């Protein structure tokens, strides 16, 4: 960070989105962000897009073969999404024909 950026304070940043970002991540991190992508057109996805792999891993970990609906409600996804991630599972009380 150059000497000009070191003297930058939150009060010197005009009201608006850049000040909101600086208030959230800090002035130094705002400067780093501008050094990284400043002047570019940049799309920032919603947080849910970034955290989706963690959510899906938790669904897989908590899946017990019977709790599609419970996990769907807990993680605000569809039962179909839980099935895609974990498989169809087994119906409550279902006995396997193959002794598995």
C-alpha cells in the first residue's frame, strides 16, 4: 500500500457504496480490493453462491437415508435437491430385499 493509501481514513471516502464497503471490511482492505480489480467490470455473486459447497457438504453429512424433508427445511432447499445430493435413501421402515 502506497503512502497516500496509508493516510486514507473512512471520513475521506465519500458516502455511498465505497464507504459502506470500507466500513464493513476496513479501509486497508478496500484499498487492496481496488488494487486487485479497480477499473474493471466485476460481478460479485450473492453470498449463498459462495457458501453453497459448504451447505451441500453439511446436507450430505447429516443425511441418514430418511430425512430428506427435514434437511430441505433446515437448509431452505427442495427435497429434490437433497435427493440429487444424497440419493433417494430409504422409506421409513423399509426393509432391503438383499439384506443390506
